[in-house]
């Protein structure tokens, strides 16, 4: 689970390889606005995606506290920037509600939402990272 601005988002743990600090970012010309550039990580060059821009709900301001998580789905991988990492949460399938049709995040990119009893967390949107990575790749190739 992590936060982006006012959004609380979650990603299934099988789609997260690692959470780390962001290294030096190299901007790329003529890329989608959601792709901030690339970063080298353990011998691999990964695109860094700003999910707020990708979802069309704002823009993330990089800070020293910002983290990235390496998202994977099959052969696709990318680094996603986050304001802060909330941590791991065990979520039972029975606790996942259907994704709302109207909301900050398009329903087709969500697995659903989870409400929490923890104060200040509210609802957490569970991202379908496989669809997010596929959609990001399609946007990059279409440019």
C-alpha cells in the first residue's frame, strides 16, 4: 500500500518486486507525460511512471522522501513513484468491494476497493498493475 497525493493505492504483492529510493532520473524526450524518465536499478533500465499523471488526476512532486516500487507483470516491468509507502496489508478477497464507476481512478484499472478501520486511511484503491503496465506500454508505443 502506498500514497500518491490524496490517493491511497494498493498493489498485489506478487506484482511488486521491490520498494526502494529513487536513484538519478534521466529524462527522455518525446515520451508520454506520465513517464518521468528512466532510472538504472540493479543493472536494469526502468521507466519511471507518475501514476497521478497516468491516471489524469494530478502530478507528483518528487521529494527526498519519495520512493519507487518496481512493478512487474510477466515480462513487463516499470518503476512507479510514490509519495510514501504505507506498508504491507493482508487483504481478504471477501473484503474487496467492486470498483466504483465514478472515481479518481478508472474502474478498468482497478481490482476493487478496500475500506479500512484505520483512522485517516479511508478507502484504498487496489490497482490492477497488469492492466496499468499494459496500458502504459500501449501509450508509449502509440507515441
